[in-house]
């Protein structure tokens, strides 16, 4: 318990420093989550690399007889286009979560789609942090734009998101309220600035008790775009037993 408290305090300090480094007066209340590891925090650093390079084509690799859908949410998902957001460590010109989504798509095939909030998130880190904290405090259910696909028609649903205030972004709560994914296989992947998955894989299982939630992957947002992160994602996909 003592160790957990130390880790939580360390993460809170790291987040506070990160926010301060962005030059804002944003307060740094400690989000309620004990299982945290303060190993890294988000930054604006970019890692220019094509997320889909060097991979086999999607059509070649889709799990036999299984329809695969890859959904991902990021603050950079806006209605007009993917935006450049300081709330998002960009991997080349895509968000860290989208970068992983595209690797998954390249390996697993199927369809890929962004979850786009109906109201854009602020693109500055500090404003986004404040906005998301208000949403979490109010247990909000922010709307998202209609998907062009029906998740009911898929067998395996990969879902990607950044951890926000130690939890699922609230728009993901809206998603899980909207869709009953009973009978589906859900495969989470997420990006973070030090909290790792923050217990969100278990949260997804609780939101979708009728689904089978496989072991997800947690990738540091600032590592997205690197060869080692790509290899981690590829290795993880191979452990899933979907092919
Ligand atoms: C609103 C907000 C809240 C965040 N909260 C946390 C957090 O609690 N723990 C953590 O490790 N990282 C946190 N981060 C960092 C993001 O999880 C990380 O930068 C992630 O890679 C962003 O994904 P993206 O590039 O797809 O937007 C937060 C970032 C934002 C914008």
C-alpha cells in the first residue's frame, strides 16, 4: 500500500511538472488511481515514421472467418481532419494511438475507423487536460459522430485510446454505453504518459461483461513511432492467438 502511494504521488508530481512545462496555471489534482507507474509523461515530441511501413497487407493477414474492426480515439480526432494537437504525442503526422491502430490494421486486416467526438477536444495539452478532468468529474457522456460501420457485424473489435486522468476517456464510456458487444472479442490497446493501462482493460470487461476482453497492450505515447514500440505491438499481436 505504501509503495502504491509512493508511485501515485510520483505520477502526480510528474504530471504536475509536465503541465507546468507547458506554461499553464492548470491545477494538478491527483487523479484517483493507485495502480500507476510514473515512468514517463506526455510531450510534444514527434517521431517521424510511417506507421504502416514494412508490414504485410491487411488482406493477407485477416484472421480466418473473423471480421475485424479497429476503432481508435485520440484528441487529434476532429470532424474536419486529424489535427495536430499538443494533447497528443504525434508519431510522424498521426497521433500515438492512431499510429498503433494502423499497425494493427496492417497486421490484422479488417476495417479501421476513428471515434470522432461531436465536439472537438481542445488541442492544447493544458486546455484538453482541464476539459477532460471536468468531463470525468461530471461523469459526462460526450457524444461521438455516427460510425460508418456497425460493430454488431464484427467478431473481433480492437479498440484504442489514450489514458486520460488515469481512466478511459469519457467518450469511450459513451461508446460502451451505446454498444452491447456481448459475444464479441474485444482487444484493447492504449497509450499513456506513465500510468500504463491504469486498470482500463478491466474497466472495459466490466462495461462489456458479455464480451471476451483479451490482454491489451499499453504503449508509452512518446515511444510511438519508434522501431521498438512497433516491435512490441507486433509481438503482442502474435500472442493473441487470433491468426
Ligand atoms: C486530458 C489528458 C489526460 C491525461 N491523463 C494521463 C494520465 O492520467 N496518465 C498518463 O499516463 N497519461 C495521461 N495523459 C497522456 C496521454 O495518455 C498520452 O499522451 C497519450 O499518448 C495520448 O494519446 P494520443 O497521442 O493518441 O492523443 C493524458 C493526456 C491528456 C491530453
